[in-house]
């Protein structure tokens, strides 16, 4: 457990979903008993003339090894291939390698010592674990730099012609493609969209990165 006030939190779990998730969480062994834990951790670093920022649910560190935890409440357990291709998986691991040294006694955390774990509140015994290495880090960071550079130098930002993309977009109300912000965190919508577009993320990984 994470040193959270269990009794107090139990009282807050006042819907069937929350109660189930909380029970699953309480019964889970995350394997980080002797780790230093950083909850709701924000890390950032400059990329070009911008700043990349990410907020982590939990980063656990012990003797140079770092495990990133991200809690998910998906009703369907996503495929590992889909999770591996997500920007979150790639940005979180690479940013920790770049900006996490202060959590590790001032020494950079080497990519081989970084792992990211998606823990699913409805599938507590089936977390998705992603290791990392220097080659993946180099690939991810150069793509991030390239994208930031492209965005910085773009003169025009035309709306996509493929309006299916807008269904789960956080910014859609600005584009007049929905009255409210889309739920970017709603992975089910993303997964649905993935099926809709018939995207093969493994293939994209090979080609683009
Ligand atoms: S709503 Fe989102 S995806 Fe659609 S055009 Fe606007 S920014 Fe692009």
C-alpha cells in the first residue's frame, strides 16, 4: 500500500464502481514495498523553445530503478500493443530519463532501469508492464523533438478533414466540432476510434519511429 489513509478513503468510495476499484487496489501487491514513492508527480523539461510537462500518478524508485504507475479504470483491458504505441507510454518513460535525476540522488535514471506499469482497477491481476532501453529512448526523444519543432514552425493549423478524429479530442469545442471538450482520457473512445480507422499501431511503430 502507499501509506494512504485507508479508512478515510474507504468512506469516500461511495459508489459500486469506486468500492470495487478500492477493494481491488487494497488487495493488490504492486511490489514496491521498499521503494521511495512520488505520488502525483509533475516533471518537465525544455524541448526547443517549449516545455514538455507530464503528471505521473506514481513513480517508485529504489537503487536507481524507477517504476512508473498509471491507474486506469477502463472497462475493457486494452491490448498491450495499443498501450505500447500510446504517446503516454513513450513520453512518460523518456521524460523520466531526461528529468528524473533529482528523484535518484542527482544521478540520471538510465532507460534500462525504467519500467512503466498500467494498473487496471477492474483487472488488478493483469497489469501491463513496459520496460525501456537506450534505443527506445533515443527513438522516442527524437520523435518528440521533431514533433515540437514541426508544431513550432507551422504557419497554419488546418482542421482535420477526417472528422472522426474529433470525437475524442479535448480541443473540439474550439474547432466548433462539439459543444464540450472530448474526453481524451476515455480510452474506450480511442479504442473504438482505432477500430474505426483500422489502424495497425504495430505497423505505425515500425514505420514512423
Ligand atoms: S477537434 Fe481536435 S482533432 Fe478535430 S480538428 Fe480540432 S484539434 Fe483537430
